[in-house]
C-alpha cells in the first residue's frame, strides 16, 4: 500500500505522531525516574525510529526496496535530526525553558525536515 503523493505528508505526520507518542512517553518515563534530560531524550528518540520506519516504509511510501539499505539511510537521517533536536533542546533549556516543554518543541522542529529528507533520500525511487 502506498498513499497518494498528495497525502504522504499527512501519512508521515500520522506515522511520526505514533512514533512521537512512544518517543515522548519514554522520555517522560526516563526523566521522571531521575535520569538527565539529554539521555532521556536520546532514549525516547531511538525508541520511535523502528516504529516510524515500519509505518513510513509500508504505509506511507509503500516501499518494496531492500530493507537494509533503506533502514540505514533512515537511521542516518534520524540521527542527524536527533542532533538538531538535542541542539534545540539544550538551547531552550539554557534559556530557562522546562525540559519537558523544550523537548516537545524540539521534536516539532525536526518533523518537516525529516519529511523532506526521508522522501528524498530514503524512499524515493532513485535512492
């Protein structure tokens, strides 16, 4: 199954929303048990990658390409996005914003960047 191109962003957001619930839930669980906010954010972020990859691969983009190469590219895109998220999170915490709110904003910042990177470098026919 592949969503029509005009609906792919909505599908990407829905898949990402599912992964974000997992991401943010684990972040809150780790942070509330006394872990620092940065490792908690990393744990949450990594937990959502497998879920979002599977949903994007099979539902949003309907890809049938080799899983290994796609997952590697997907993982690289998301690691770069994680760097951007952590930079935004650290910057906002440094400005005095509570880490629980700052991480929510930081996650939102990388969504659009991820959509274009995933469509172009992971699931495009030329990738």
